[in-house]
């Protein structure tokens, strides 16, 4: 799976072998992206201070979290149960 900026204020995740769009996330200037190992959840941080998490069938479930500043780093834990982010030098998990 690879992430490609779709140049429309968001990003799209494509299957690396079929080039099918797996999930797209709209928003303002996404930066870091993380996908769980089982490929069931995806998260993207934005420079305008949000974390968007999608999961479920067709990634239809979406949660938007206020990060209180630009998100510079984002990663799921190895087991996919926690999400770590960094905003303005502060780490949240």
C-alpha cells in the first residue's frame, strides 16, 4: 500500500499492485500517515491541527480528533491498538 497526494487538499491510499484506491482522506494539507499492520485502520495528521482516523467496511467510519496544533508525526503501535502523535514538541498517545 502506498500513499499518494491527490492534490485536492487530501490524500489517497492506493494498492501497490492493482493501483485501486483503498481509502481517501479529505482535509487540509495532510502530512503524516499511518496504517495498521492488518490494514483495517488508517490515520492522517493535518497541518491545521487534526488527526483523522478511518476504519470499518470501506473505511466508512471516520473520527476527527483535535490535535491542538500541526501534526508532525503519527504512528500506530505494532498491535494497532494505540496511536502516537507529535504536535509542537508534545507527544500524545
